[in-house]
């Protein structure tokens, strides 16, 4: 019987990994590309055409997250109520339509408005996708599944940066500037894939026709048993998560990680564009796209290997804390390098650190939250973290305008990632103390 159960488990998890993760990962790929497309457009004509300062560009990049944050928790609760298939598909088509409108933006105010509306449209997608995949696999497999999903994020830049560069070089297509062609080119796939998602996704294992009866029963039973044993089991409503101190500590950890992620994502193309003035090195648009992609290829490898280790050992606080600490050191150091190659190498270390920490981080909240509390808790963590999505580009641009360089704002990034490292180590120490106390009580009884 044990051998049969193991075979069912292996086949069920394999089917989830092959059927759902690539498709949800594709949705995430398009999601991250659409929200960061402005980083490619800015140094390749948009900032000049719209007369943007670094602070205005940073505000335009960051205002996305105001709309995103305002609706994120309600959106994730709606997903929990109406089902992932309908809600994720709706989100994707809506943001695709808004993203397409960037093709015709003609003023700074219009850019601000569209970035805000894009955030409103995308609200709930990422935590919804995390929650959705978490509802398909037991905890012992979750780190592996989320790592496979998270590969889409660095691969977005590895693949997306050269593609965006090629679209920008299609200057004059349909009478549009290259950066406008790029916006159209990355928006249309969201609409198409969103429609497909409506028919492709299933809301839960019990509805998955591509699983055998034994696989459906095994997944349903395992997930039900796991839900019954979680810490937040007596109050499954959303308020339980919103009052949980550990949720707020995890939110602070995520804030630092996301601050580093978006400071890198929104300003790396601009930093690379400044290599000519800084080092006298000249690159065309496509070459800049390739250079932008360089840090993210090793980051994808590091993400996979680090997450595999976390799955094998079980996620520990140092799986998040050590990468955060490495990122805290490497990101400010990058701008003191003396050659373009050394700068890109230091930035590569930062990218590896950030992307190694993120998927292992997201396996932690689902350990002690379930039901509506999980939906609200994951959304809250992502909401607080994504406040950094607004602050990182805006603060970075403002400090750059004030100081004339990116060195000071990168020290801010490093400091916040250091805070993330300290807090996650504190959470780990607290969890170990709780486990020791619980074990002591069990022995005493």
C-alpha cells in the first residue's frame, strides 16, 4: 500500500508541475514584462519624447504600485471566492487592454495615469498565482513548485530584454516610434493568454480531469489534512491574518527584497545606458538589451539550485537571510566597479541573491495560514512588499537627480536588504524557540 501511495504521489506532483506550472509561469512572464516594459522604453526614446527627469521616470514606474496595493487584498479575496480560473483570466485580459494603451501615451500626466491604471488592473495577480499553486500541492512539495514558477521572473529579462530591444528597433512600424511598438508588442500576448486561461485552468484538484481518480483523491486528502493542522485553524477569516505579528514581520522582509528587485529592474537598463558616459563604451539598442539580460541568466540557475536545496533540507531562515545579506553588500558595490564587465558581474551577484531568496520566502506563509486567512495573509505580505515597488523607483530617481549619480540610492537598497536579512533570521530563531517549547510540553505530558 505504501508503494502505491508513493507512486500516486509522484505522478500527481509531476502532473501538476508539467500541466500548471509552465502555463501559470507564462502568465507571470507576461505580467512581469508588462509592468517593467517602461524600464526599456525610458532610455530608448520615451524619456526624451515625453521630457522626463529621473524623478518623473521613477514616479511613473512606481505609481503602478499605488493602484496595485489599493486593490490587492480585495482582489485576492475575490479569487478565493470566485475561483482562480475566472479571476486570473479576468485580471490578465484587463491589464493587457490597459498595457496596449501605452502605445499612444503623449504626456507625462497620461503616463502617470496609465501606470496607475495598470497597477489597478494587475492587482491580485501575483499573490493569486502564489495562492493558486499553493492550493495544488502539499507543503513538502511547495518550495519546488514555487521555484519552478518563479523561474519565469528572471527569464522574463533574459528573454524579454532582447525581444523588447528588437521591438524598439522596429522603429517606424505602423508609423510609431520604436518604444511605442515595444509597448504594443508586449501587451497583446496578455489578452490572448488571458482568454486561453479561462478554458485551461482548473480551480482545484477535484476538478482536474487530467488527474486520475487516485491522484485526485490523494491530493484532496493530503491538502485537507494539512489545512486542519495549521496554526490559524480556529479563525479562518481574513482578520486573523491581518492581526498576525509574524505576517507583518514577513511583510517587512519582503519589502526589502522587493525594493532591491525593482530598483534593479527599473534602473538597470538606464545604468547600462550610462556606460558610454561613464566608461566610454558604446553599445546599440540590441546590445544593451543583451547586457541587461546577462545578470538574470545566472540568477535563474541560482534560483533553481538554491530552491532545490531548500526542498531537500526543508526551508530554513538562512535560505532567505543569506541571499538577502549577499544582496545588501553587492548592490552598492556594483557602482564602484571600474569597468562595465565588473559592474555587470556585481549586479549579477545581486540578481542571484534576490532571486534565490524570493521563491523560498513564499513557501513560509503557507505553513501557518489557510483558507481566507491564507488569501488575506499572502495578499497583505505582497501589498506591504509592493509598497517598495513604488518607493524603489521614485526614491532612486529622486536621489539620483539630487546627487547626480546612482551610488547613494544603491546604498539605500543595500540597507533595506540588510534589514530583511536581520528580520528573517529573527523569525527563524523565534520559530525554533516555539518548536522547542512545544516539544518540551509534549514530553512533559
